[in-house]
C-alpha cells in the first residue's frame, strides 16, 4: 500500500517525490502487489469467516460469542484475541467432554 499511494502523499505534501511519481516503477510495483495480495487477502478472509462460522455451529457457541469472534476477525490486533478466546473455549469444552467419556 505505501508504494502504491506514495505518489499521492508526495503531491499533497509538495515534496520532491523522486521514484514515487505516479506511473514510475515503484508505484506500479505497489499497484501490482496491492492488487494480487488484496485479492488473496479477500479470499482468505472469506475462508476465515466460513470456517469460524462452521466452528461456531460445531462448538455450539452462543450467537453473541459467534458475532464477537467474526467481527473481531476484521480488526488486525483483535483477531489474535478472538482466536485465543475461541481456541480456549473449544479446548476447554472438548477436553472436558473427552475426559468425561473415559
């Protein structure tokens, strides 16, 4: 993203942009990286949402727990907290359930 939009920042702040002029190799490289990485990120995010939803049904999470997990997956730092919270819940439930069966 910085390579793609550096030309815009340099024009708005009126400093010599150097290699960051729109259409220059670095800016075009940024556009290509953003395009392909953005598409990949979008597909992976859809897979995450589907996987988290399916896990929520298997683990019998409440709707608020499911929604918090899905929404927190959109915020970069909160996604780690949501994953830890979900993992702890699933481990606790399934470990307790497997110990009861023994």
